[in-house]
DNA sequence: CTGAAAGCGCTTACAG
DNA sequence: CTGAAAGCGCTTACAG
C-alpha cells in the first residue's frame, strides 16, 4: 500500500520518532540525521497520512463553514476569501450548504460534520441565538452574517447601521428626498435588515427629512424579489427618487426593473446597494454600494476561530470585532 | 473526552462489534439487541468519529474539487451543484482553489490533499494532459472544464462545438452577418476556445457567410477583458452587428461596454454568451446564451468519480460522457 | 447472530 | 538529540 513513516524510518536507519521529528520540524535534530530522513522521504515518495495524524493528535486542521448556498455570489466570494485566510494559517475549509433550512443548520452544528473540523464558521439564517447555543457542542464557533446578534457568542460584525447611514446620507447629499428601501419591514429593529433600516432612519433624521413607511418595501434578499418589489412600488404610484437595496442583489434587481420600465438611472432615480459584490462594479450603470470589508471579515473570523481552537484557556471573553466599511460611489448614484 | 463506541458497548452490555454492526446497518442483528444499542447511543449522545473510521477503512468519503477560484460565478455555481450531488450519494466535497496556477494544481494532484479524499474532480487550467497524467497518483480522477482533452483521462464533456454553432446559427438567423468573437485567437483549435471557435466557423460556413479573422479578438475570459476587447473593436473601426462572447463573463463585459458607448443592444448589435450563469438572466438586457447543462455535468462527474472509487476492477475503460446543452434565447439577441 | 483481537498510520508522553 | 511503547477510535477478518 502507501509508504508509511515506518518505511521511511527503516530506509533511513532511524526510529519512527526521529522521522516524526523531522516531519514536524522539531528543532534539535542532528543535521546529518535530518538529511538522511529527508532523502529517504524523497526517495520513497512518502506523504503524511493526514487522517492518521488527525486521529492521534485530535486535530483535523480543518475549519467548517456553514452557509446557505455557494451559488449566491456574496457567499461564494466570502467563502473564497475565508479559504485563502485559512490556508495561509495552515487550515483547510470544509463547506456545508444549509440551503437556508433550520434542519440543515442544526445538523451542521452538532452532527458528524463537527468531528471532521476543529471549529466552525457559521452564517446562520434559520436558527436564532437560543437554538444555536442549545445545538452547539463544545467546539469553537464563530458567527458571521448578522442575522443573529447575541452577547454570548463570538462573531465578526459589520457596521450595518453606520454603513446604511452613510449610503443614505450620500443619496441625500445628491439631492434625493424620497428614498425607497428594499428588504425591510417598517418596524424592523434587529438583524441586518433592522440595523440597516435604523441607519437609514438616523440619516434621514440627521438631515431633517421625514420618514415615510410607504417607502419601505419588505421582500426576500434576492434579485428577482428586488425587481418585483420595484415593480410593485412603481405600480403603486408612490413617488420616489432613489432606491436603497439593503443588499446588492436587491439593488441590481431594482436597477433591472427600472431600466426595463424605461426609467433613467441615476437621472430620474438613483440606486444604491450594500455588499459590493463583484458584479456591482460591472452592472450598467455600475452600482453605488457599501463594501462591508469582505476580506477583513474573512481574515478576522478565521483568526478569531483559530485563536479559540489553539488557546488553552476556556474562559476567554466573548469577542465581537467589527469590520470597517467603505462607501463605493459609482454611476447609479454619483 | 468524547463518547466512544466502547462506552456505548459497555452501556448496552454488548461487544464493540455489535455496536459497529448497528451503526453500519448490518442486517442480522436481533431487534432487541439493536434497540438496546440505539438507546445507549441516544442516551450517551454518541457520534461516530469519522477520522477513526477513515483511518481504519481507508475511505474518507470525501471528494476533492480543484478549481481556480470560488469567486468566479460559474465555478461557484458548479461547486454548489457538485456538493449537492455528492451529498446525495453520501460524500462530502473538499474544495481547493488553484488560483489558476500550475504549482497549485500540481500540489492538489499529488500532495497531502489527496490523502484526505477518495478521488478528485479537477478543472485544469494551467496543466496540460501530460503533466496531469504525470502528477496524478493512483486515486481516481475525473476532469471537468474542457481546457484539457485527452483520450486517456476520464472526463465529463460539454458540447462546445455544437453549442457554439447553435449560438452562431441563431445570430445568423436573426440577420447578423458580422459576428465578432471574444476570447479566441484566429488559429485556435483545441480547448474550449478552439472548439467553440470551430463551432462558430462551422455555422458560418453552413450559412455561406465568410469568416473574417479581424472579427476574432483574443482576450482572457473575464468580464473586464470582454469590455476592453469590445472597446478595442469599436475603436478599430471594424464593423460588426453582433458579439459572441465565448463565455458569459465576456458577453456581459461586452454588453456593459456597448451600453456605455451608447450602442443599442440588440437593435444595433446583438450579444450572446456561453455558460448561462445566473447573472445572465438578470442582466439588462438579459443575455442570450447557452446552458451547457451545469446540473448534468455535476451529476455525471460525481457519479463517474464515485463509480471509479467504489468499483473493484481497475481495468475499466476511459469514460467521457457529454452533457446536453440548451440555447437560452433572451433580450440581447432575440 | 455476537465476541475478542489485531491494526489503520500517525503523535505523545516517558526514558535515556 | 534519539528510541521503544502505548494508544487515538474505529473496522475487519477470524472464530464460534
């Protein structure tokens, strides 16, 4: 079968332990011995069996990443960054698609999936904080994505409220006064939707512009839903001179619908989004949006999770670092 | 530490082997015994340690997937489908991003990555067939993506030539006669680019339309490159009434550039692509393109790979199934 | 139908 | 600096 450490030890005329020492870069090995082992490894084409290492050491060097679906660009781009960040630190990432279903999220939190990984990055969509805490085992867990907020859980935050306020302020400074919001209910307080809506309201208030609930349109955070919501808004006769999609998919859907209806963007109606997915740069017109700091989110969440995995003291305080956002001003709302 | 099979055996008053039998659904167990074991599992919260199972059985039940980068929508969407197909058959997928670099592809083919997986799905971009055959170990390998074609390797094909001909014929039937091609060199014969170019030429020939090398613009298969190529084409003064992007990214880049320059699509210039990524449906105007059968590619490649993993006979013939394509006619080229 | 034993290929104390 | 032994938690022949 495969070449094992035993074969290498025999070929190099040393013990198993010495081979292990060489492989794991143990410092105090006589250079000549080390060279002999390295030569033997080369000659035999030996490769470490990672499964065996995992079983013995109790570490898999894999992180789990639970998200809804990789076919959603924001998640795919985040996953890509997370994989790179993990790789740079000697970890691999095993992705699990929840399909936005509570059952799958639950399974990912407690099932065998966890025995394959040292810790979990989790973008919850269906479960709430209580359910997550109940289902989570003892292995480290870091949340992403903001649908869940809880002081008991490690998570990487984005500045939802501040960023949404910045987008709104930018639209107001461009002379817009009737800014429609796609993707929230009038009363929302929590979650990304609630926080972004709060930012929107705060910016309006700061500018002395009245808040009109008729401009707030609830819908799923998908492109087709954004197009539909825009259509309903246009048909309803409510007047508006700007659309703020609470994510880019919504904003791109709005853009599409407005262009289909022959409305000029940004002349008649400005459009802005939230996320800065790659596509926003290439839309026609290109989309003004907020970059929530994807690379930074990836870096910090991986860093925090690995810190939890590798630290001895179990009594660490909960950490909730915030990534820095940036406004990206493009053609749809110059 | 964790609950082991031993703990379960003790609690249920049976041997290790019996617990193993229950877990692995061995048929002939007395129902009462089985129930006792299941109760013990439940009570203790036992979960199989997959690492230990892998080490002993020599099977990881994981498939490797090597692709350039998940942030590229086509790959992300394909990865999503592949993960679902694998999941349905009891396998997980471990994704490795090559970043389109030969060194990384090489590492994925032979490195420790392989000891974590039972087989590999590989979308080669940098390595050629010889290099792949030289680097590949003994574990099963199935290729995707068409940059490499070789009779010695299992792969799932798409009908590049036929599909490109169908797109071209559709443009010709719409009255277009000067169809620019983005993403190939005039002389290309092999790879997706060569095959698609061949399909284009075949369709022209069938319609009795002359082939003009000035209409063939080489560039990377990225959106910005498609926009640049379109800009160069417009600036060069070469006349054209349609653009065929050899993938959707190129076509979407062309669409963007044409709209920026104030050219009407499809009235003045029709645009078509290849891939049917989700975004093409939502572009403005929506993009006419070819769906190469992504779900089918995912299904068949996973199926073929698992067949290789699980079959005993090593002397199987090379298989190269072809996925069926479909033309998606939308606004950009009705 | 069920048990007792061996062993997958490593790492980890324990010695020296 | 290096060795000999134990053991991570399973599955797999081998018995009965």
